[in-house]
């Protein structure tokens, strides 16, 4: 099965990033594919991971990098919140997220 993950809350707000990480690890271990991770709303705050980022966020960033999973952060929300993107994340649009929907079997949304 192919998944797209949609993270809507920042790492500081709750368990959205931790839940997405747990899901991604289990899905990949089960032989499934993750086509894309999209950060939206306050979730774009995960795109600015710095030294103060929690272990789950660093683990999620390492996982997408290791597996070549695109990690897009909504450009509109990045601008609205004044967040600068740090690799492996990159600015993207909801249109780019929608383009991937034809390539996945399920969208899993994470919100605290």
C-alpha cells in the first residue's frame, strides 16, 4: 500500500510528529511505501528543525532522507508564520500535494 502523510500540528503542540514517525516506521517495516510527507498549518514549524528540535522530529527527518521521501511544507503557511525551511524539507504547494493523491492508496492525517 502507498501512503501520503499530512501533518497539521507543530512538534511543540502535541504528538502529531511522533504519531507520524511511528506510523511511517511501521508502514515501511511492513513493506508499504510512503510517497510524500506534507506539512500544513502549524505543521510547517517542523520544517525549521534546529538544535532545539525533539528526537522524534530528527528521527522523522532522517527517515525521509534515508528513504528518499519528499517532505514538502506548505509555502503559504511558511510565509504566514515566517518559517525558514531547512533540508530535507522544501517549500511546496497544496497543488503538489494533490498531484500525488493519484499515486497513493491512502492519506493519513496527523493532528494533535
